[in-house]
């Protein structure tokens, strides 16, 4: 069965510094997608970044990058130059065909 | 504006009283899905639909029903709600069911069953 694990319930980072949010996954499917979503206190789910299981290069989207280590089954999110508006819950997710699994989330707090 | 809408946004009901949460998308997406979000558990998939008339169980389907008669709508039905179904519910859609498509989420429905 597919499984996603986020081991950091909460993280703190100083404004303008970089932070890494951890995500590990487990699947026997050769084809899958890995996603990160942000959920601010207002509640909406915001897509941040995607990595395909066959992609050779790590995905990047502005200040977000995904550190994909396939052999270790990890897909960590790196946020560079943190901003106060980055304070939110962050969810890692894995999709294979129709099935979608989310981790428990990491609450990131950016300190001024 | 491309969006996923859910109604109602908030609902308080009593045990056993059937209810339906509607979900609609205007992006001509093939894939739609329902999730529930509970503290410490993240989002868990309830049901999903790969296309019209095609639905499948997710991780936590017990106590829920769905139907997909039209491409744009994917209602979630609770035939006999119980207090353990108190949760925040999200509907989402994506262009296709393949694993490379991001999902667009609705605003959420907060359900309380007393």
C-alpha cells in the first residue's frame, strides 16, 4: 500500500533563511507523482510543486524546490528566502493513477 | 474564473439525517475526488472518479456514497451521518487521473454531526 510520512509536526525558520520540510514515501508502483500543497490559516489548499517519478531533474518553482531522492524514497521541499507569508501547513502527497495519499502535514512558522 | 465550488460551506446536522454536499467544477476536468481532513491525519481520500459514471473507493469510503452522472458535478452523500464524520471536507478536480496532474481544490465544507 502507498504511504506518505512527514515526520516534522512543526518547524520554525527565521525570515529570509531557507528551510527544508521532510517527506518520505513508500510505493511499489513504478509510475507516480509527488506533490506539495500549502494550506494557510484561511484553509484553502494551494498547489506548490510537482515531481514525476521518472523525472531526472529536481523540480523548481520560484522559491520552492523539491529535493527528489528516488533511491531513498524522499521528496523534501526546500523553501528559500522564507517570508512571513510562508507561515502555513504544508502537505506532501503522492498520486498513482486515481489514488492520492497525503502526509499528516508540517506546520511552518516564519519568525520576523 | 476556473474554480471548484462546494456547497454548503458550513453544516451542522444531527445523527442519522441524510445530507448531500455538492461539488462542481467548470474546467472540464475528467478526474474528481473527495477528501476529509482531520487534525494530525492530513487529508484522506474518500472516493474518486476518473470520469463520468466511473467511481472508486479511496482510503476511507465507509459511510459515504458518491455519483458522477455529469462531468462537472460530483456530490458526496452521507446517508446516515454519525459524529465520527465530523470533519473538514474538500472536493478536488484535475484534468486527468494520471499522476502528473495537479489537483484544484474547492474551499472546503466544515461538517459537524451532533
